[in-house]
C-alpha cells in the first residue's frame, strides 16, 4: 500500500461558528501526519471565508464557494479538487478529538479499507438536549449500534458526518448521489456492489454537536424514515425487517394506550419496562437525571418520527408504486 495523503472534505452551509470550532480542533490534533482541509461553501449567505483566513497560517486549507447543490454534490466537488489519495468526510458540526487522525492512520496502516466510518459521541460541554439526542441516536437499545456503537465491524455503512473514502473508490463509484439524507448508505451499498469493502474504526470517533431543537430532530428522523424505503427499492438486497421496528414500536404503543381504556394493561407494561431500561442506561452513560429524562423524549420522537416517515414512504413507493422524486421532492437535489 502506498503512503496515504489525507484530504478532509467539509461542506458547510451558513455555519461559520461551526467551522471555527472544527478548525480549532484540527489545530490540536496529535501526530505529524501531512493532510489538507478542503472546505466547500455550498451557496451560503453567511460564509466562513473570514474564519478560514484566520487559520490559513497554521493549517493547509483550501476554500471553495459554489452555488447551493446539497451536501452530497458539495462533497463530490471537494474530492475532485483535493490533492490527497484518501478523503475523510466530516460534517461542519463535529469536533475532532486530539487522537482522531492517529487512530485512523494506525488502523489503515495495518488493515487497509477503501471506505470506513467512525462513531459519534457527545462532548462533556454539550447541552443536555444534545447529549440526550446523541444517546437516542447511538445507543444499542435504540438503533442497534448502526451508527458505530457495538454493531458489526465488517460491511459497516458509514455515515457522512465521519467517513473515509479512498480516491480509487470515489472514482469508481462517482461519489454521492442526489438524495439527502440517505446519500451515505446509498454510496456504501454501491461500493459493496463494486467489490469495495467498508469497515468501522471504533477509535476514530468525533464529537457530533448537532445544533438542533426538538422540532428539527423530528424533521430529521422523519426524513430518515422516508428515505429508507427508497434505498430498499434501489438496493433490494439491503431490505431488512429491522427497518420496520420504529413503525411497529409506534403503532404498538398507540394500541397499548387505547387498550388501557379497556383495562388491558399488559402491553403498556412492556413499553414501560423498555423505557425504564433506557432511562437507566442513559443515566449510567450520561450521569445526569435531566439528560436521562430528555433521552426518553428523544427516543419517542425518534421512533415516531422515523416510523411515520417509513410507513408513509412504504405506502407511496411500495404499495402505490409512485415515483419517489415526485412524492418526496424535498429529499432530492
């Protein structure tokens, strides 16, 4: 394997404060590895250009401004401009721990993969809401660890907030598609079809800040749910009963509440037991009663948002056979 030259690809849209925090974390990275940072301003009205200039003397940064075309297309643009032979794609709302690049370099030096993903975590400085949503999105009891918890290492589907991709794999696949969200699992599945292997580097985690509110979180997970049946249609081999769980959970909870009216309480006790276990795990993980209580809300928002989006998409795409781009134009750029 030839030497790896990393290029960090970071699309940004109206988030100069996020870029400042991310670049500050770059300046504190351990190791003396050569790398470049490619920032793509995706048609922002509030740009990060001034922020980038403050780091130009201490970091190797390239800055590009282009018309808005979505994060996937912006990542592709950045990879086309990059000088490296291995791209690391980050969202602008992440912060790198000091050992991030050391962990990536060590892993790829001994076990090379053309594509990898890393987990996300909550920094101690994050708000209680950010920590609660992080728990809901990453805990094994909620998502099964698909974002990099204790799930399988082989055939891991990286998420584009923290994803590595070789230049070879990018050129062979054409990079990200026009769908959003869902462009990252779509790329992973296409890479598998082309014979490339993906993996999880557990030690290459990032702090994922997620500047988000309850309403924004609902909209986000609702889109995740709508996207999955589209991906299942594009990649039939990726279908799994697991994707039905949030929908079944939500419908079951509604039925359980209705049954309580008729003094049938056993089903609701199953849900209460699950929520108690989730509360205890969140309390142990986050060491905060407030975060643990908010984590329960986040779990319910996540399941109902994703479950409803998934069911609506299944009805429109799998049952009514409608064109996804016509039914859900907001999911495509």
